[in-house]
C-alpha cells in the first residue's frame, strides 16, 4: 500500500516545486519592471521639482547612466572578491591576513567609486541655479533618495 502512494506523493511534490518556481519567475519579472518604473518616476519627480531645462535633464540622465555603470562595475568586482573569500573559507586554516586584504581591497574600491560619484555630482550641481541646487540637496536628505535616483531601482522595505 505504501508503494502505491509513492508515485502520488512524488507527483504532488513535483507539482508544488514547479508552481513555486513558476511563481518566483513571474514575481521576479513583475518586480523588475516595477523597480525600473519607480526609478524612472523618481527621475521625473526631480526633473519636475527642479524645473530642469532639456539640457540639464540630459546632463542628469547622463550622470545617472555613469553612476549605474560604475555601480555595476563595483558589483562585478565584489563577485570576484566574494569568490576569493569563499575559497579562503574552504581552506583548513583561515588566513586572516588574506581575508583582511580582500576586505580592504573592497573598501578601497568602494571609497574610490563614491569619491568619483561625488565629484561628478558636484560638477552637475554646479550647472544648476542656487535654488535648484538647494532643492536637490533638500531632496537628497530624504532616506533612499540617491539610491532611488541613481540606482537600478529598488523598492523600499
């Protein structure tokens, strides 16, 4: 009798796993579009609030694209460092000096990236009027503003 139930149990488990997989794929597709649209909406809010001219809007969009490319580059570097850190974990004895070196390299790369971003952002803000600059900086005080504006777009938690 137990042997007769086994195919049904396996079929049920298989169907459940397939449903979860399909649901996850659909969820990922839907939220990716939402994240992008929220990022685009944030850009539109900034453009409207600052009353940016076409050339200043183009400058902001170009800045945004550069930031996104640099962030993607940083993520790529992090993936490599992560692989190296995992390789360290696989060793019988942890080389703390190597781990520290890997962490320091990541922090240095991140600090250099943010320095470049601040220089670029400062140059862009220099093209704005005093009122526009003040307004931008007020918006920038809002939690998540920079990430939402310059990031690939993510929902807040």
